[in-house]
C-alpha cells in the first residue's frame, strides 16, 4: 500500500503545485543515474575490451532493443532513433527493478506511480507529434483524420472523431498499462506477506507458512520478468508510434 503514501523528504509548493521531494523522486533519480551509468559503461566496455561478461550482457541487451524494437518497427529510421528508444527501455526497466529492492517501506518502482507513467506517456506523445509535423506538416493529420480508405460519407462525418479519440487514447493507454501492471504485482506480494504475518500470529507457521513464503518468492521472480516485459512493451509502442509518424502513408 506504500504506493499511495509517498515519503516526503522536502515539501515544496509552487504556484499551487506539489513539487515535494519524495521517495518516488529519489527512485526516478536513481533510475536515471543507473540508465546513464549503464549505457556509458556499456560504451566504454564494448569499445575498450569487446569481451567479458558485462560487455556480452550489454551487447546482447542493446542488440535485442535494436533488432526487435527499433529496426523492427521503424525500419530505416531505426538507427537514427535507436538511442531514444534504448534510453526509454532502460529507464523504465531500472525504474521497474528498483521496486524489487527489499525495502518496501521506501523502495518502490517509480512506474507504480501514475504521475510518472503519465509523464512518460505524454513525453512520447509530444515527441511523436513533433516528428509527424516535421516530416509531413499538416498533411499528416489530414491523412490521419480523413483516411482515403474510408467511404466518403464516413470519411467526413464519423472518422475524424474516431481517429481523434484514437490519437489521444494512445498516451492514456500507455500510462495506464504500465502503471496497472507494476502496481498489481506489488499488491499481490503485499497480500502474501500479510498472509505470512497472520499465520505466524495464529500459530499456523509450522503447517502452512511455507506456502505464502513460496508464493512471495515466485511472485518476486515473476515481477522481475514483468519488469522486462513492460519495459519492452513501452519501448515497442514508442518505436511503433514514431515509425507510423514518419511513414508517408498518412499523407493525403
């Protein structure tokens, strides 16, 4: 339940906005620092040695992001946007993994806060719109809102509203998907931990305590898997939206 009650270190109120320094802000700083150190260390390790466990791990992860996300969904534009997509992937990954640090009163996944996931989603949304305008200008929106594949009567009546809803639904779905998946697992683990505490307090520890304990271990392992999957999905959708914004098929 700690996700609902952040720890405030330095309370800051500015123009009616709550800009306080909380443990969630610290988690984001840590995730950003880890992303920078990981990618900077990766560049040094691959360039200097080109071998070793760390270099091999880094190269495998970067190749995975490049081949399965950037190039797969952006084609020839993948190389240009690979640094951005990789940064998004690793920042979300480290934010997710910080929630697995065994200090539940303080360490939480930054992505288990809706404000964080919404900010990330809006950032991606704005980048996509800027890229689309730069590549195609207003033709992008004309082709998107009035698709030629639709019948004429539908093209100039319902389609603009449907497509407009679709445009603004993307950042909403990005934010909710990441937030919900990262929050749900932590809540299940919290319930299992409460189950252990209840059994201990009622004298059932000899009989049944291993069951919720095994559940916690399994859920922790599953949460690590989910951390990678959610980072992959967010980066994948980022690359997909950017790739669509640079395609010529939206021009009318």
